[in-house]
């Protein structure tokens, strides 16, 4: 889809990593929570939240959901694609 990584940082003694991605004014952040006593990447919990400049936030559970949300927002707010 063309999302770019904009910013990334860690929280809570490096156990939570947050990556921010955007496509125009439509964005997603990825929250990765590492387990306390394991470095196994398969045990990490990932959560994706999408947002628009109008304050709309919603959890995204798949690429299909993300694509649908982006295209729905373009129908409602065509100026999102201009940024």
C-alpha cells in the first residue's frame, strides 16, 4: 500500500516498541509487546491502531481491514490523498 515508517520508540524498559507509519494523512501505529522472560519473537503481542487527522481511531486486525479503512476514508475525505 505504500505506508512509510515515520517514527519508532520504546517504552516501559524496552518491553513495548511503537512504530508509526503513514500514507498521506492516514496513519497506523504498531504496538509490539515483548514477553517478560522470553526473547522469542513468536511470543510477541502485536496490535495495530489506525487514525485519521479528524480524530478517528480504530483497531486494525488485517491488511484487508487496513485497506478497506483507507479507501473508505478517501471516499469521505478525498484530501487525505493529497498530503
